[in-house]
């Protein structure tokens, strides 16, 4: 499975994540487009960062499922939030979802960036992902 760690001698992560992750042999790296908090009908899960982040993470989990994978296969996340005022809701969603996905605390690296805006003014959270998927489960070959 994916190996995640924070080496000794490096400053501790400032949130729930590890500094490094490695793709195991026999796996390939699958890169996910940024996921936003849209429901299957295309509407936003809500106007706030918490609802949108929860749905974006649910969308990532569903995409993983199409590959025969689970959140345990995640190698890296990149989280974008449109304004510091949305950080509390985003952090609540990340804490709850990542806590459920990784109860042992073995959370993948996650870069968080506060940006001026995303694709539309209504979208306040976007989350990209990378996963290590066993070659036999991958699609697109």
C-alpha cells in the first residue's frame, strides 16, 4: 500500500498530513482533476466551504471506487479555498472526512492554498488528488 511518512529532523507538519508519500511497486499514479462540491445533478452541495469540501471529498471517494480503489490509495491532495474566511468550514470537513478515512492518522500529504477565486464565484473549494492504483485496476490503457 502507499507509504506515507514525515522524516525525523524535518519540522513537524502544521496540520494533519505527512510530508512524503511513495507509490508502491506494481501501482501507477492516477491524477484526478480538481473536484468541487457538485452533486450528481451538477448543483452545488451548498454555498459554504464545509458543504462543498465534504462533497468534493465524496466525489474523490467515488472516483477512487471506479478504479477499484479506496482513500487508502491516496498519495497526495491539493486543496484550494477561495478566501481565508472559508478556512474554518474547510478544516472541519477535512478533519472529519480524513479522520474517517485515516483513523490511524496516516494522512497523505496535502497542500492548502488560499486563492483569490475559483472557476465561478459560487465555488469556494476545489480539491485535487493523486492515487496509487494497482495496475490491474487502472483504466485508460
